């Protein structure tokens, strides 16, 4: 049985297999040919944090695959009152076929997976957001955008996941963060090891202009992730010069695409003008959450090892 907690557990071929499956299922869905790949299965969705895209895409995706999804806010289940993660995992996984968790700590996901009888999916942690990157890369493939990517902003869960994916698939990535907001050292060290095999080129800089120069894809994320609300004032000051605006975007390739995992905060990490000019890219990316995750769930179901 496999879990989808981090790209580090997957080979390059397996990631491309998930992407192919997602594209195939998307094509079928666009033709209203909803194949019941997960007929009668139930997905438990545990949320410790807010969500629009993750909740709607997993719930709708599971329904379209012939199954159903349970929305479980951690506030409303005993987990939120201190029931241990391992007990929650043993109980819930005895009743459902798959589980998706959005949590603060990556280690909670790992503990849940350790005690779970069913595949577990990372629906975002403070450390990683891999289902988002499946949607992002699917969008790049559809746009045939080229895969030299600049990520401008906070060295957060999105930056980490871009680093991990680039290092495994072997594409060029430039990460520009303000001083003091660099990506986690352990992600960077692992990526260095991966890059020796994949040939990925990853640049870390504090200069967003250096990063975007000539790239195919420009991407960013909020400066204030969920749980960091009290840091907003300080971060906004320290991220001055990191807004992806027209000037910055003009340094990328002429036909470069712009991606944002959303929610976006206009006037902070991206200007209103840029997000509106690239609404076609950004909202296809958001829709691809649905198709990408259907690919992930069907892939996991096919690798249960029974
Ligand atoms: N991008 C993303 O995960 O969105 P939500 O927080 O709305 O799920
Ligand atoms: N970095 C953001 C991503 C939201 C999808 C956060 O963790 O809040």
C-alpha cells in the first residue's frame, strides 16, 4: 500500500504515471464519461485548517469516481479535543477506503499513515503541498509552457514542494526569497542529492529579478500562510520588492505563464493586473486540482498491493 505524503516517496516515472492518469481521467470527465474507478469507496477528509479548493476538489472528485467523501473538521471530531492521531487513524481507516488530511505538522501525517489501514493523502501541511503541484505541473503540460520555473516569495510549503518536484523530475527552478525566509535546509539538502540523479538545476537567490529572467513559468504564493496571521505586518515589510507585477513579469519569456495556488492576495505577492492578465492559467490550475487528485486517488487505489 502506498501513501501520497511527499514526492520523495515517488520515482520520476511514478509521478509521470500519476500525471498521465490525471490527464486521461480529465479527458473522460470532459466528455461526461465518469468512469466509476472508485465505486462505493469512501474518502475521509480531515481538515485542521481552512480550505476552498482542496475540499471541493476532493469531494467532487470522489463523487465523480463513484464514491463519496466525508468532511471532518478537526474541531468537530475528537482529534480536536486531544484524541491521539494514531487512535484516530486506526478508527477512521477501519471504516473508510482512503484518507486525506490537511494539517499543521507533516509528522502528524506520517503518524496517521503509520497507523492507517488505507492510503493517506497530504492535503497540505506546513511543510509540503504535493497535490497542488500535481495540478500545477498538469497545467504546465497542457500549456506546453516549458519547464524553467521561477518561484518568487516565501520559502514555505509551496516553495518546498516545487524544490522537491524539480529535483526529482529534473527541471530548472529558481527560488527567490527575502533574507531570513529561505526554504528549509533539509529540503535543500535532499534536493541536492536528487538533482545528482535527475540533473535538475536549482538556483537559490534573494533577487527576484535574477530568478524570473527568461523563465517559462512564474509562480508565487501568499506571504502569510495559514497559522502565520500574527506575522503579517512584519512580513509585508520584509517582502517589499517581491510582488509579481508587470515589471517583474516582463523579465520572463514573452509567452511565460503565471501560476498561483490560490488564495491570492492582490497587491501583496501579486498585482491585480498580473493575476487578471493570467486568469486563464491560474483558474485552469485551480480546476486541475480536481483532475489531478482524481489521478492521485485512482493511482493509490491501483497500488494497494492486493
Ligand atoms: N490551493 C489550495 O490548497 O487552496 P485551498 O486552501 O482553498 O484548499
Ligand atoms: N502557503 C499557503 C498555501 C495555501 C494553499 C498556506 O499554507 O497557507
